[in-house]
C-alpha cells in the first residue's frame, strides 16, 4: 500500500507554508518565539475547530496524544500557557489576511449563482454572538450582556463570505453595510434592517442594484403601474417616488415596488429595488435567495466553534473567529476543487472522523474503499 499523509496534513497543505510564514513575519509583535510559532497556534485551533475541542486543556491534551502524527507538520511543542499567551498577544490581523488569500483561491473555482443574469449577487446580513459580560468586559452590549456582531456579505457564487466585518454588538447592521465596497453592477439583497434611504441613493449612483423590503410606514406615491403576470404570484409592479419630507431629500430618485403573494403562507411581500429591467418574478426570487445567508450563519454556529471561546481577550476572540472563517473556506476549497456532490456538513463530518487516518483525502470523501493487498499464506515457506 502506498504511503499517505494524514487527512489533517492534506487539509493544511491547502495553505502554502511560505505564504503563511510571510504573513506571520509581517504580523509579528513582541519577543521572538522559543519553543513554538504561529503555525503551531494555527494548527492547534484548526484541529480544535475540526475535532470539536472546547478548551485550551482539551486542545493541548489532544495534540500531545497525536504528537507522533503532528511532528511532520512542523508543529512545535505547546503548553496551555503558551497557546493562551499567543492567542492574547499576537495580532489577529494575520488570520484576517490569511482569510483573504484563501478567499481568492476559492473564488477561482466557484460556479455561478443559478440566475440567468450575469451580475454578481450578494446577500447582506449580520448575526450577534453573545458573550458573558463579566468574562468579556470589553464587549459591552447591554447593561448585563456582552456581544460581538458578525457582518457578512455572502457571494452566491459558491456561497462564499466575501465581505466580513466583526464589530461590537452595538453597531447597527446598516452602519457596517455602508462600509462595504460592492463591485459596480452587482446586486445586493438585504432585509429591512438595512433600510437607509440615503444609502439607497448612494448605491444607485454607484451603479449597484439593491433588493430589499419596504418599510411599513414609508410614504410614497405611485408614478407608473406596469403590467404583471398574475400566474407568477405577482400582484403589482409599480414605479414609486417617496413623498415624506425627510425621505424625499435623502432619496429623490424613482424606485420600483413589486408586490408578491406567497401562495404557501398567503402572505404579501413588498420588494423595493432600483432595477427596472429584471422581471418582477426575478426580483421576488432574488429576495427569496437571501435565505442562503441565514443558512450560512446557522451552519457556522452549529458546526464551528464561534459561540464558546478559549480566551477572554478581544484578540483571542477575534483570532478564533477568523480561524473559524478560514476553516470554512478550507472545507469549501475541498468541495469545489474535488467537485464532489456531498454537502459542506457531510464533508466536515467525514473529516472529523478521519483526521489522523493515513489515506488519500479525495478518495476518502468519495467513499472509495482502501485496497488491502492479498497476502499469499505460502509466501516465505521453503517446503
């Protein structure tokens, strides 16, 4: 049987070691390492993310138990205090930059978003990660509660989190959304939490299409009605102009309002957009696709360790979140490069069960059994 590295070794090879060391040197601060390095830190937390380890002690004990398999990865000896100190002191920005490099590699392999139009499609949303205020006093959110907020701009081509911002829990969704530089011609879909009429006007000026839901208290007048196909559950398709004294100043442009009836729930939805070319049904389908960003948040919270943290400092928390995002991209890279039909969760489960197995990664994911050589029972006998 041919020699194989462990599954963990093959996963980590997705990241070129020279690129990693270059980022480590760029983002180093303080004294030089003696017995460990940033690669050991990264390997430890990736191992924790993939194997479900919950604490520093659990991580270190697991690494000691598998020491003979980690040696060839270039992982130095680590103690609980060493890992804790690196998490607290060494800048998390390194893993933010590493995420960007992994993202560019994943983007080169993804397919389209499934719609006929060629515009890039993004879903914009945010999710709050609760923290205990007594343990994380820097993350004050409410009187007796701490939190950080994860803002995501999800690219529907491959469902990659192309834009990520991590802020304090108090930062409004739209505040972080306004800071994202979406490519010209792209389509951004978001919920009513991002309703900012001045921002809508700015997006239109930058040739960015948005699709969102209209606020219930918005005041407007209909300037034109368009014909609709009632068989597609579209009730109305109108050109509107805001009439409120403040809103009309912030957003003086004409917009499009599509009213859609969901036959399953018998509920009406009003979708606001600045695009007049796509069909009304396509506008409704674009907003429906926004559910993918909700599924993304559900997936990372259920499968990655971003709700319980192994450090209490801001740097340790940010380090763990950014490495978790890197792990998501590594799994996505495996899925897109191998072109297997298994879901991200199925791939993760197989990786968890076989991290230290010495076999080929892709055949293992495809379910190809290991070929065991047949031994001749008479081999070696003289008579």
